[in-house]
């Protein structure tokens, strides 16, 4: 391979990585990813129980603040 082809390949990879980093830091993208991840994890009973416990603890903490 010529040096130019290698340089173009590296440049394209860096550009793609930059776009991916930008997309990953987008708040809407992150919220969607988190929602999707939670939806997938909810299929497991133990995860569902843990999420219910967490929600219960958050509600108790909110009541104490009042």
C-alpha cells in the first residue's frame, strides 16, 4: 500500500471516531441509549427487583427532604 492510502485510511478512521464521540456525548442520544438499555435489562427478574428497590429508596429519600 502506498503511504497516501494509509494516510487517507487513518484520516477517515480519525474522522469517524470524532463523529462517534460527538454523537455519544449528545444528551438525546445518551438518554435514548439509557432507555433502551433499561428496557432490555427489565426482561430479567432480578434486574426488575433491583430497579423497584432503587425507586423505593429514591421515593423514601424524596419524602425525607420535604
